[in-house]
C-alpha cells in the first residue's frame, strides 16, 4: 500500500491547483479527458445548473480531476464501474501502480486495461474473498456507495478504531442492517468525517450504485478535509526521562497520524499518531535529543530534550520476565552485585526483598491484577546509589474452562439432566449459570449437574462460567424436544480409535410404533423386536468419520443423532481381558494390556478416572450398579493420540440363600424350633420373614419357634436383599398325637 504521507501531500497539491499533467485521471469516467492538463476556469455543463452537487462538480472539473462529455453535458446521475473508480482513486491520490506477474484477483488479468489500477488500490477498494477459492474483484460491476465510502476512509489512513460513536449508523440511518457487517465501522467514519451523507428519508442505501455527481462530491470533501488537516504544523507531545543510570531509555509521544517523526535525524515508526523508541547510551555524559514531526505538506514541529547518563549504582540483573502471562501468580527473580558493597539491598515496588548472601540472588512471588502490572525493582548500595529496572507484565487471564458433558441433540423426554465441569487457573470457585440461574458447583472437582425441564421444539441452554476477575466463558447447547419421534439412544462411542472397524449399538423405542426402523448413513439396520436394540459393525476411513443414525416410525417422524469417530492408526493399542456379559456380584475387576509404539508409559483412564499402569498392564476393581454398566477405557500417549475401548456388563444380583437346619417332619410335640442361616453375596443384612412376620437375624442365623396344631402345619421363610431379590422356602411339619 502506498504511504498515506504521499497521499496527503497529493491532496494538498490538488487544493493548491498545482497538479501536473500526469496527476490527472484519464478517461476515469466515461468519455472523461483533460486536455493537456490545462485547468479550465470557464467550464459550463448544460445539465447541472440546478443540481444539488453543482458546486462540487464545477470545483472538481476546474481542478482537472473530472470532466464532462462532448455535448457539454455532465450526466451527473450516471453510474461508474468498480474498475473505473479504482483508476479514479489511483490517479487522484498518485498511488503506486504495480503490475505483478501473478494477479491478486481471479477475474482481473495482466492484459486488462485496469489491471495496474486495481492492483494499486486493492488495499482501499478491496475485492471479495469467498471461504473457498480465489478472491475476485468484479471490475465491471457498478461501484456502490458502500464501496466508495470504505475506499475513501482507508485512503485517508483511518482504521476501524477511529470510530468516535458506535451508534453513529443506527442513529442516522434506518437501513443500517443493509450495510455489510465488516464494513460498518468504515462507513461510520465516513459519516462522522462528513465524507458521505445519507438521503432525506434517513437511509444510506449502501448497495446503490454511486453516481458521477456523488463521486465528484466525495472527492471534493476529501480534498477539502485533507487541506484543512495540514494547515498548521502537527501537534507533538514527547515524553523522555531526564537521566538514566543504565544507559537505556525510551522516547515516546503523540503527533498527527500522518506525520513522520525523526529523532536525531533517524526515522522512527509512528502508529496511529503514537511513537515509542528505545535507546542505549554507550558513555556517560549529557546528551541533547532533537525530535521533529513533519507533515507530508512540509509543516513541522520540534522538541528538544536533554538526558544525563551517569552510572554508579549496583549491577542489577533480572531473570527472563515474560511480557504477557495468563496466570495471576508470578515470580520475579534475579541477582544483584556491587563492587563496593557485598550486601546491596533490593526492593520490589518499595518492599525490601531477601537477598541470598552466597550467590546474591533474590526471588519473590507476586499476585497480578488483570491488565498491565508495573514492577519497579530497585537495588541500593550502602552509598545510597541506586539501580532501577522497571518491568511491565500484562495479565491476560482468560475465562474459566467450561466443559459440558454430551447432550443429545433431540429427546422425547420433557426433562433432561445436564452436567459438566468448570476449572479456572486463577479462581478455585468460579460460578456457573444455566440460562441465568446459578448452579451448585462441587468445590472438590468443579463438577455440576442440573435437571432441566424442556419446552416443545428447540430449547437453547446457555451455560456461562464467570470467575472472580469477571472473565466469562459461554457454551451454548441446543436440545430439541420432539414428542412425536422415536427415542433413539446410541451407546457410548470412543471419539477416536486405532481400529479400522468398530461396532455401534443402541436402542430405539417409540410410543406409537412397536417396530421403528433404524438407518445408519442411509443403510437400514436389523433391530431386535423384543428389546429394540441394534448392533452394526462399521468400517472406518482414516480421519474423521461421521455416523448419522436415523430412526423413523410408521408416522414418518424421525429422530437423528450424528456421531463422529476419528480413525488414528498411530494411537495406543488396548487389549481388554474378557468379562462375563452378566455378573451376580457387585464388584468385578476390569483388566487388560496397553501397547504403544511411540510411548512406553501411556496414560490409562477408566470412565475418565486415571488408573495405574504397570509394565503395560492395568487392573482396576469397580463396583457395579444394578442393570447395565458401561465402562470406557481411554488411553492417551505422549503425542496426544488416544484410543478407547468399551466393556458392558449387566449386574443381576442373586437372591439370598436360605439354609434350614434339621427339624422333625413328624412329631407329637406342641411346638418345634425352626433354625437356619441366611447368606447373600451382595447384602450383609438381608431381611427375613417367618410366616410373613419379620424376625431377628444375628450373624446370618435365625431361630423361630413354630406352634403346632394337629395335622399338617406349613411354615414359610422369605429372605429379601437390598436389590429387591427374594428367596422363599416353604416346609411342612406333621403333628401326630399318638
């Protein structure tokens, strides 16, 4: 991009009517020409006398920037194309006209008449950049009011940061939404700088083609604005220390955005009117520094400063100190030495630090505040000579890390339970909100869970985590409650695998259809009629594999779940030892082996809990819940590659075991004592009933007296455990009165 200094100097030259022949646009608008560069003060157009842009048209025509047609008309309402406007901008502002061998835009080739003008103005009159494919310019498309406003603002050196009022557009125009979102700041600047205005009906009409009259008016305003900006020398504010003890110092200041700054005849960078330059003096003494700010017009302003370099303090060295950190806890350390003092003192922001006597080192842990933190480290010797180093550390603490556990896209239940975890390196107790309602977060692990009532249709769940520094992280989930579709559940799938095939499974139910159909990526799956379960082996391709499960009932209602599984052959290899499909005891051991060609000690997780791995083997005892238990074993190697395996076991606890001790089957007694034992592998305290009456059990034994009547006497012993499993034993005792 051509320097804005040159652009502004050309604008001033236009205002002074000193343009040469080569500065004028040739055939920029249709049939436009300037004869020999002569400025015609007697131009008359037959169609602009009562036109709103009359003054601007005549002014620009007299300066030789635009002209009319051979029939003495100007045709003010005629539009121009984007390539014509590119040439007008390039020649008016004397921009460089490069002709690169490789075009920037796919529709503008080197042999096109406007090629060099479009290349020269591409930083101001930009092209179009689709998400895929090469950029294009649309040179023959009509230039819009939006195009022109943005081009002029960029040409004058303004950036989106120069907007004075963020509500400028909405306050002035009803059609702000029609202005391209990425260009609104530039259009706002053009409005604020009075480079362009709207219409009487309070519209801007950003996509409306620009007319010759509007072009003349805009250029007139730009030239007028530029000449006013450069009438006097630039403002110049300079900040510089009067002395330095280590020979280094900074000169900083502010000036006009288009000014060039020289420090002792050496150019320094100016960014949006601000400059800062560091210097190092080699010898002690007093030095004069001359700072000059010069506008492209030649107007200057200068400031002279004096600095004295005198060293006599301790030698203070700080260890590497980053300029930017993300955690609020920070350690400052270094060493101090002095040839005349074996124990110089060190202060951090006026607080004295401990200095080790054997190596003169010091270290101090500090707590940062968000933003810039300035630390002044001062070393002072016994002669009161000081050395000072100032460091600025910027804390850019991000928001909390908010992880939401998997939430189904659709559900047939009007309530769901959402859960997740929040952590923050700078706050041990960040707050979590769900749709502005504060959730309870467990302090020991940052986890949370919430039961949510859904409305029919799409439900938006906005999770917000906020730390003590007011940093916020937001995660939005969408759940659609569709009572009419099948309930489709997909069993847990590992996000990545090293195997080229996996087995996917799940269940489908529907209140309106006993036999809903399930499809995987368009292929129908076999669904068992008695349980609605399905299972399918899937062959994966390297990389991400998208699995689209769709369930459809006889009413045409569908439910879709999309899963992604990434095949990464470089991950660990997991081999699980076999487990029974069903278990009668609540405690089992999950074990297996892990190998990885790139990592001898990969990390193993069982349901996200890290477990111990020794010599490639792992073994973990787990407690089962009643019913189906799913265990996910995930292994991650040092390269971040992961593999997962899933084992499912159904816990079906046995009923208690009742053992009756000996009792007579025939007896002449009026009563007998029934004794026995109760045992249960999963319940130490099963409940026992004798003839429907709860009896006392001690250490698994019971004893109960049975009164007998003449003839057959039946008794029943029932034992029930905490899982609801029951065992019943019925026996008879015959009383014989012989």
